[in-house]
């Protein structure tokens, strides 16, 4: 992804991708933080670390079309 960002010539497309990545990271942070508090205080089962990438991909995948639609 970093190589693609470095080689992307269109600033607008690069900006959309960066914003999508930030929304993906933010959503992942919110889910994992909330889950961590629930583990400590509510006795919820441990969050499996391998699920972090699919959670990120979900939020990234949701954010990309929404941002593209926003700037249409």
C-alpha cells in the first residue's frame, strides 16, 4: 500500500485512499479498545489477534465507497 501511495500520481485518489486507511485504522482501534474494556470488566472472551486484519479490511472497505460517493 505504501508503494502504491508513493507512485500514485493523482492527488485526489491518494487523498481518498489515505482517508480510507485512516477510517479503517480508527474503526479497528475503536473495536479493539472497546473489546479490551469488555474483557477486563464484563468477562467477555479474549479477542483473537488474527481477527484484527479482517476488522481493518471491513472498515477500510466500508469507508472507501462512502468517501468516493461523498466527493462525487
